[in-house]
C-alpha cells in the first residue's frame, strides 16, 4: 500500500497547479515592492520625483522572474514557460496601451477647464484675451470633413469594385500601384496640389472650405480603396455564383449581394479614413485658411477647423497665454469626442445594415 501511495503522491506534486489567486498576488506584491523601492529613492528629493513608469517596468520584470521560478517548482517547466510568455504578452499590451491612456488623460485634464456653454456657442470674433469659443471651428470641421467624405467614398468604393470585380491586366496593376503610392504621400503635398490647381485656374492666394475638402479627399481615397478592396475580396465566390445562376446580372449582384455582405467592414473602413484626415492641419492651413468668424459657406471665404484652431491658439497666445492654451486643449478634446461619436455611429450603422444570419 505504501509503495502504491508514494508514486501517487509524487504524481500529485509533479502535476500540481498554482491557485488562481497566486499569480495575481505575486503581481500585486511585485508592484508594491517596486513602488516601495522607487519611493525610497524619491524620498531624497520631492514626491514628484517618483518614477511611475520605472516602478511599473521593474515590478513587471520582478513578477516575470518570480512566476517563472514559482511555476517551475510548483507545476512544471512547461507550465512555467507558458506563464512567462503570458506575462510578456500582457506586458507588451500594457506598454502599447500606456501612451494612449496617458494621452487621453492629459487631454481630458487640460481640456475640461473650458468645457462650458460659452465655449460651444461663441466664436473668436473680437476676442483678444479670455473667453471666446469654437463654434466656428466645429462647423468648419464638420462641413469640410463631410464634403471630403462625399467626394472620396464614391470614388474610392467604385475604384475598389473595379479592381475586384472587373479589373484585369496592366491597368488594374497600375491603379493598385498608384493607390499604394498615394497612401504614403505627406498630407501637406495634398494641400499644395489643391492650392496649386486653384491658384492656376482661379487666382493665387485663394482659400475656401471646398479646397480643404478636396485636399482631405485626396488623402481619404487611397485608404477607402485599399480597405474596401480587401473586404470585397473576402466575400465568398459562392454567393456571386449563386446570384449568377439565378440570372441576376453582374452589376445587380454587386449591389444586392457583394456590397451588403461587406457593408459592416466598409463602414469601418470609411470611419478609419475619416479619422485619418479629420485631425490634419497642414493641408487645411494652405487651402481652407484661417478665420475668427463663423462661415458655413464652403465655396466662399476662409473656414476654421478644430486642428487649425488648436494650432493657432498654441502658436499665437496673444495677451492671455493661459486662456489660449486652455482653448487649444479644449479644442483637442472636442476633436477626440467627435471622432469617438463618429465611430459609435459607424458601429450602429454596420449593425443595422449587416446581413442577418439564421443563427441570430
């Protein structure tokens, strides 16, 4: 009996498993220990000298070492390697997330100071110090981005349909090549191109909102083309063939079968393209110009946008630097909220128009 019990006891020890709370307890303990060490180091100076990032990194390194040793003793070397790799992947995720969290926190803390009724109901007309608002910049951003979307989405979507459904040979390869080249052009080049065209055919020095929309459309088109092309390619050919077998022409198959099947992904692609251009500053400085007053006419006069407003407030702080910087941060926060709202709307549209399956 003793001889039988001994192997069973050994098997339980070699195939043991740490309790579910043990890794979390080790993680918290490592962070606490690292914080204490860095707190002692910072005690010689001021409390502001405490290095949060350093404490997190050292704590994570200490955790990886401890979980590897603990798991190899209590479990097995194979399980220890699995836990170490999980810790490394989690560390990479946290490192990638920290800049975003830090950015959002900084923008919210600095921008919330000017989130008041005046800021969203007044422009900067006749304002030289404190006060003023961004109603003119919000209108300019929305109108210019909307016009750019109306121009870029049909062109980009029809180009992707041509490449997937009709394009063959040298012409399709040439279009793909030029789309890839356009994807990497600096944004200011698009602004210079539109400005040069209008200066050549109308007059030098002209600026208006429609020019800014065209510059943004040039930047949006390659994003829409490449994203929509990949989404159209993954639509199963069986759907197309079933439609053809019923006698449906190709153009109607594209409209009724291919596009509805990929509408959710195409909507996301469009939102990514909008997010790509809505924060552009350089091309709009050249094309849409700068104004302190509200202008809702895209074809007459200069228009203000949120990125240009934030840039101008920071670069030209005037008689009240604190007020100007606060307006710049508040404009940046407003732009982030607009992008977030657009993404929520896109998700809702994709959910409504996505094809329903029998399992739903």
